């Protein structure tokens, strides 16, 4: 990787980077790429893949909850005259 690659990534991400940040990011990216190369060198040909798949069944439980206007209003953080108060959205 080179600085021009970092500049292109910054352009695509629409972020501005100083020269110091570009150099730091380049160093970080090179470290990441070196780690990926190290992982690619691991030999896994003789590894036996083992899957522990099984179904877990449970009985469905129906829980009835009763909702009432009063219960909702009392649980709301801010209310007045039986109405819930919310922030203005405009």
C-alpha cells in the first residue's frame, strides 16, 4: 500500500485526513495486511471439520399480558392529564 491508496480510501469514505493521519493509517493498514498474510500461511488441510449441530425443542408458552391505558401512562416517564408527553419531532 502507498499513501495514494490511503488518499483514495479517504476520498471514498468522504473524510479529510492530515498528512500525519495518512501516515498513521498507512502503518495500521500495512499491519492489518501483514496479519492477513500470516493467517493465509496457516495450513489447515489435515484438519477435521467437526459440526455439532442439533435441534433444540421447547414448548411454546403463551403469556397473556393485559395492557390498559392507565398502566401505559403510569410507566411512561412524562405524562399529563392521562396523556403521555413526547418530544416534538419537527
